[in-house]
């Protein structure tokens, strides 16, 4: 979610995202999930600004739909451990489950391997928080190396590492994904595929090879559903994304489907019932 009056979101200036160049607030999330079985979500950062994380935590603390927040803090800061503690002490700080940085925008493909970033990842692990990875395929080798260096940190790969769905190619993304998945402290979100495809002409059949690669590489127990809402909207609405995810995982057994839709995220992020309404825990 985002409030454009509060934070500058330069990535929204992409002409392809014109339809979502507006505010998305808790009421919009409630409308998007109405009529679906979704009863809890994880809210993920959109800008590299601690103020947004503080606002998200306060929102989560009052929302019956937000069970966790993946926020942002400067991992390269010498006082990163204190910064994490301050976020947890803020209103709604008990909803902080992880940290993410826009690594996909870093010009250095080895950014994740910098010593100052490594120090921040160590602090993250000590705090028991997850690190969400938003990277492009060429950054997957560094992501794999970072996860290998920090076996005590849980790494969640967002958007399946952004495979080149629009081109129809699997390589070299698939090989790098499998190498990343070989590490036991890694998990993958099956999300964002509709945005990486042709947004006007994508099909479930066209997404299937990428979803199958993810499921085969990580196994059903280490893959979780992600809506990528509202970024998905130029390609598909919330319900359509959810229905597509169900179609892509139709081969899973009932227990595996439950893990994909709820239990894996609950376990990896350590989610608890959100907001004042006490949601059921999966």
C-alpha cells in the first residue's frame, strides 16, 4: 500500500503503471480481498524509507488484515541492530517480520556481498527477522552466495526472482533459481508472474513452466503465495491472481496446497493473529 502524499515513489512514473498511480490504503485492501478466503496478509515495503516502515507498523497494529510487515532499514548503517530494535519498539512493532531493500535497482550485481551489507544481514539474523530479496535474474548468483554466507538468516525470494516470462525463455533464470533453492534457508514467493509476462495477453499456460520450475526447485513446502497487489493490477486483479495461483498449483495435494496458501508464510514469517480481531492462526 502507499500514500503518495506522504512518500515519493519514483518507480510509479513508469508509463506501464499509470493505472495504479494513486493511493492504496487499508480500505482498498479490504475491498480487494472481499469475497476471497484471505484473512491475513503481509505488507511489504515500497520505498527505502524508515518512515514508511513506521507508518506500515502502525497501520498493521490496527488492521485485522495485516499480520506482518516486511519493512526497510539501512542494512549498511553501523547501528543497524539498534535501528531494528527501535522499529520493534515503535507502535505496531510486534508486526515487524522482515526487511527488504530494492536490490533490483542497485547497479552493483554484487551489492548483497558487500561487507557492510553482510554486517546488516548478520544483525537481521540475530534479531530473528526474515530478509526478503527483490532481485533480477542476473543478481541471483549474489543472492545465493549471500544466503550461503548467512545460514542463520531466512531468505525469501520475491516474485520468483523475476523470470523473463514475456520472452518465453527459462534459461539462465531456471539454473540460477535451482542453485539458490538448494540452500535450506531459502523460500520463494510465487508472485509477480503476471507482471513479468505480457500484461495484456498472458495465460495460465504461459506461466505454468515458470511456476513448475519454482515448485520443482524448492518443493511445495518452501513456496508461498504472493499477490503482488496492487502492482499486479495493470495485468490482473487480486481475485484473478489468486485463482491463477490455484490453477498453477492444481497438482499439489491438499496439505501441500495449504502450505502454499498459508502455512509456509505463517511459519517462515512467524505470523500471529493480526489486529484487534484475533484472526485464526493457520
